[in-house]
């Protein structure tokens, strides 16, 4: 059931699967990652044109930042996303924080709920923010989220392997992998559960003739894809890679480097879940050669991967002070390399589904 408390133009929704549960105020404060108490703004953002987008985005901002004056607001549309549409709003008036204080609104892509558990995403964001791993989540609206802006720049194919970015990235991943499950929270690895669910959603054909011809010519049949996944599953499960809390989508555009503060922040935790440690790392390495166009020479060499993994393991052991052994490093190196083919196939299947459902102007079929 759902109850709503209306105040200042928005509705805070309290939703409980087993009915309405009354809570003491101090209990509410303790539940830092309880998504039932995230501000809910009852607006469906219409991005059909710039005027409608601006109208709806500013209506949300008036609720989240009531002190901001509309005449001082600036709107910035980000064009890098291939799943959602991202819009930034900041106060450019006297006394405003400018771009550094920007709020981001993520407008969900068409039918992305088929691929992403939005409730789990909100739980992840609130918990990760409490752990100091991502900007705060301010509100949710009917087709998206409003959250804080991570100040900095995304690394390039050339800079991601440089000092200190690679070291900071490895350290942040170790920090996220150290987040423990809440009591009763499932910790089964999501990889093959999601794989099989996504395979059930792969289209059989496309209405667009040209797209369908490419699909028939270049993409293996569903039966072949299923067989490939089953082979990977049999092999990879036996490697006993630890199951940890993972980002699962660490593209370069999901890493933000703040040079002045000497920090790295990860963003876009839509696919975050408990998963195999080696998948999360291997997936990150895989994207080095697929930034915008395939460039297989960008794939990291053995020496770099081992340097990265040593930084990661050192950060993972920071609390205990235990050193990194050669055996441990070699073992993780083998596991990570073994999971990289799974990362490639995972996002290939994702692309097939997106090519059928998404309204974003991106060629998912490649």
C-alpha cells in the first residue's frame, strides 16, 4: 500500500510491500538507504523538445532547490549517455555555486526498466553515498532521478592508464568491493541470472529492413548465444572468484577525476549489484579498447594489468596492513582475464535489446 504526505508541491511516498509501517523518527534516521523516504516529485519529464524539457526540469528543481531563482538557472544537456538522457541545472546567479553546485536529472531511456531494477538502483545510490562513494540522491520523479554532480573530468583512453588516475580508480573499486551486505540482503552473483534473463529479451527480428538485414547477417542465432553463455558459466563459476558488491559498468565516462582534490568518483550505478570480483575488474579493462570506436591496441598489456591489480589488492588489504603476495596477484590476474570474454558478451546481448527498444540515437548493433 502507499500513503502520500503532500507538502510544498511534492509528494513523499511511503511504500511498504507488507502494508504501512509506522516508524519512530529516530528509526527513520538510522535507515540511511531506505528508498521509501526519498523525495518523490510527481512529474513525468517530457523531452520531446527543448521548451517542454526546460519546463519540466525547472519544475523539479523548484522543489529540490526552492531557494534557487529561475532567472539565474542554467540548463546543460549532456550527450554522452547511451542508456538515459542527462540534464544538468545550476545556479549562475550572485552567490550561487555555479557549475560545481549543479544538480543532474537522469531521464530514463525508453523501456530501460526491462534491463534495470530502478528500486535497487535507488537503494544502491543512498547506500553508496553514505559510504562516501558517490554524490547524493536528492529526489525521484516519474521517469528519472535527481542527484548531485561529481566535479571533475572523465579520463580518456590515453589518461586512464596514467598516474594517478589508474591508482585512484583501483583504490575506489576496492573500496566499493568492501561494502558489506545488509542483514538478509541477497548476495548471489547477478552475472548469469541477468545473462539468462536478457537472452529471453533478445529480439527475433526488427521492423526496420536495413537493421534486420544486418542483424541476420552478423549476429549469431539465439541458440548459439545461449550455448556460449552456458559454456562461460560452467568455466567461470569453477574459478571461485569472490562475490562482492560491484559497479558492473565501469566505463571511462563513469569515472570522474578531480585533479584539484586528487580523487576519483564513480557514477551511474544502474547495474550495481553483488557479482564476481573478477568480472567487475575485467569489464573495466575491456572498455579500454571500446571507447567510441573499437581500438584493440588500447587493450591493457600484462604489465599494466598487474600494476593495476597490485594497487587494488593493496587497497583491499589496507585495514589489515597485509601485503600483496605474488601468488595472490597471479591468481587474481588469471581470474580477471578469464572473465573478460563474459564482459564482452554481456554487453553485446545488452546492445541487442537496446537496439530494439531504445529511442536514443546510437547504433547499438555496431
